[in-house]
C-alpha cells in the first residue's frame, strides 16, 4: 500500500518531472525559491528521502559526495572524471542480467541501479601528462 504523499513531496516530484536533468537538493531548494514556492531545505531533503523510498525518485552520488536527484526513468550509468567532473553516460547496461537474477534469486524488488566508473577523461589525462 502506497502512503499518502505530503504537499511538499508532490511539489518536489512535479518540479523534478519538469526538469530535464538530475539536480541537487540545494538546486531544488533554490528553484523552488525562484518560483516563489517557499520550502525549507530540511523539508526538501525529507521529501526527497520519502520519494526515494517510494521508488519514484532516484539518486546518483558524484565523486565529490554531492547527490543528484531525478525522477525514476531508466537506469543510468556513467564514466566520471575525477579531475574536471565531466560525466559521460554509458548507453548499454552491462549489469541488466545481474539485476534480473538478483530480483528473482532474492525476491527483492529493485527500483533502479546505478553504475559509476571514476577516473580521468582524455583531456585531463593529456593535461596531467603535460604537467609531469
């Protein structure tokens, strides 16, 4: 049984649906303020956590520890540069079959998964080798 969403959760979910990219809780807070929809930052975080537990919002944690939130669409996978922060999406899911096996073998409902590879992009590798 799905619990009733609060007004704040509905506002956050609608805002996330209207955005074209994953955003931080701080950016959501600022966007709400820009739209003259006052909401405290703690309420933004609580709402995001509740929506995440409901399985309608997914979170992606970057190398710097910042969390980015988006509505649940499809699994996203990235190559992320530790130097410049550039993030390149990986189109094909290399672990989809594993997800199916885990759901069946453990009777575990999986909402989404993320896969992140961290390293240096080509421009940062070149810049690093020129500094040496």
